[in-house]
C-alpha cells in the first residue's frame, strides 16, 4: 500500500514486524525482500513522490572540512532517494577491500567478499544490470572490442556496468503500492526513537509531517536506511533518553565519514585509435539489453597495491580537456602538447580523471550543530578530512598508470601533479567528492571502533539495524550502490531467519 501521512488522523498509531526508515535504494530493496514472507512492514519516507522544496530543505547543514557540495543538494529526500539523480555506475568492491591491511588504519570488514558474492549476483537484477561478470576481457570479447595491452605489473583495466539508471521510486512504485503487507508511508519524517527502560530495544518510532501531523509506529524490529549523513543524524539526535545518541557508547556514530576523492590529474596524448579505446573513452552501449552500457578505467594491480602500500585507484579518459590548474612550466608543456597534436592528426588528447579510496579517518565526521530545522531536529555539520598520505598515494598511482601507458607505446601522460617548476612545486589538485557518502555507522566486530556488527545490528541493541553505505568500514574505489544492495539483500535473509 502507498499512503500519505498528511491524510492520517492526528496521533495515528501503527504496529509492524519491521519498520524501515528511508525509501531509497536500500529501504525499498529491503521492503521488497520482506514482502510476502509473513511479516508486516512499514516503510517510512520523509518526502513524497517528487521533489518538494520545503522537504528537501530539511537536508541543509554546514560543511567545515574540505570544500564540499551544499548538503541539501548532495542527496534527495523523496521516494527513491538519491537514485532519482544517480548516473548508474555499478561495480562490486574488490576482495582486498574487505581485508585488514596493515598499512590502512582501521581497515577490514567482519565479512569477506566471498560471503557477499551471492548477494552481489542478486543485486544485479535489482539494479537492472547484466550478468554478474566484471571481467574486462570477457566483456571485450562479448562486444567485439579490445582491452588495452598494459603491463599487468603496472596497471590493469577495471570495468563498470551501468544501470538504466534505475530510479527505485519509479521502477518499484507499483510493486510497493500492490504489496498487501508493506505500507509505504510518504511525508513521514522520523524525529524520535524511544527505547525500553534498559535501553536495549527500540519500542517506538515517532514521525511528523511538516504540517504537524504525528504518527507513531511500534515495531518488533527497526531498520535505518537513510544514508550516511541522516543515519548518523537520527542516531545522534533522535533518541529520547539517550543524550549521547543510540549505539554511541564509544563515540563512533558519525565518525569515519568517507567519500571518493575525485581529481583532474593530467592529460594523455595517445596514438590509440577510437576502436582501441572504445571501452575507455566514453560509456560503451552494449549490444544486448542488459546492461545498457559498460565502461573501462585504468586501475592498479593488487600485487602492486600490496607491495607499495597503496589504496584503491582508478582513472577514466575524458574527451573534454580542461586547462591545467597549476605551474607555468606545466602550462607550457601542455601548450607544446597541443602543438604536437596539431602536427599529428593520428594523436588524440584526453583528460585523465582519477578517483581514489579514502583511508578511514576517525576525525572525518558528521556531528550535530546548534541550528534546528522546522521539525526541531538539529542540523548536521560535516567535517570531511583526508589522511596525510592521500596526496602521495594519488601521485604514485598516476605515476604507475603513466608508466604502463608509456611501456605499451600508447602515448604520453602529462601529470598535473608533476609540474617541472621548482619555485612552484606541484601541489595537490583541486579535489571534489563523488556524492558517495560512506562510513558514520561502520561495521565491525569491536564495539569500540564500530557501530553495527556483521549482521548490521547496532551493538548492544536487540532490534535496531542500519543498512546502506554508512556501514562500510572502507570504501574501495568502486561506486557504492551495488554493495549497498548486496548488503541489504543479505540483511533481508538475516531478518527472515530471526523473525521466523
């Protein structure tokens, strides 16, 4: 059923086997997974079926760390959540991303890639992707295209599949509307969670509309699926009788906020033909219906990452070339490069746009500010921080990719991180985020460094779970959506088992 909280009677009370807060990719996927298995589900969505300015403004907050986007523009508050404006990039995390790495502080997941593998396979269908195959070679064979002949000791190819992109609120709306045991309630903003006397169970979920109508849900189990910023915000500020927040005995909620730092790293002058670069220079439309498109990027081999104590990295080739941000000599080098290009029509110029894994940083965090929104909830403050080795790792990553391109005689790379201008040494390029909010309620076995356990249950809480990329202990370099779906499907299996 699809309902609107604004049409409920004042102080309406509902009961549910499972209450899910947030109807984005995770919330809708979990509701679908639990539909028809003998339990009642209430799915609470703060927005309606389309963007509404007053509701979207509830996401406003302050950013005090690295320069970041306006918070109310970095995610969407209506049915389907941020899938209403995502671009469909999908790729699983790599096995190394799940491992404890001695050179990456606070790394390691409490589960392995192998444990998540069957759920990755199921997630492919949810996001309307193709087969669970991310081998660049096998896709190149399918599509009659080529993989770049790179030295595998220096650089490898990494492949993404693209969703349509599936807008979950549109694609699964009718299924939610028809579901007999799932009540999807729009315009229901959760503002308070009440617990039992011993604090071990959530007993009551209180939600309000912007017009002041109040709704109470009394669930057997509660799942938060609001995204990394709002999951932390609700745990920190929406728990009556818990001044420090729920699940925050060790001051971990809101910490370890991660993004995927993106940067314009340089330019490539290449003699490779359009046919040779077909999978790299743009989104490649597939012959088959699923997935609609794929794309390759340049990445680092696992052995090299281990040997040099690096982190996940990928770089795409973009046809639109921007001016280099720094260094007079670098400007001159690129000018000379342009002259080379004019003299040789067999060469093409591409921008190298890189993405790197953020190392977990306890000081990178979301916390509550003093300002309150129209519902009385304290607005968030985002303090996004990187670690002091991020620049060096990014610099070394582009060096390896450049060496691989040169060794394969594919062209020359001019890195913006290596200006030959001693008075003005190369500096860290302008970094932007990918709108990939991760961390803040991280998963782990140790309650002193994590918020949820391997089953996504909040430590020391009997019936409170969290799903989404907020539970990621580390981020890898892959876009988070496919892993969000896999973790949520795994949670669905777990809840069916414990509730049966």
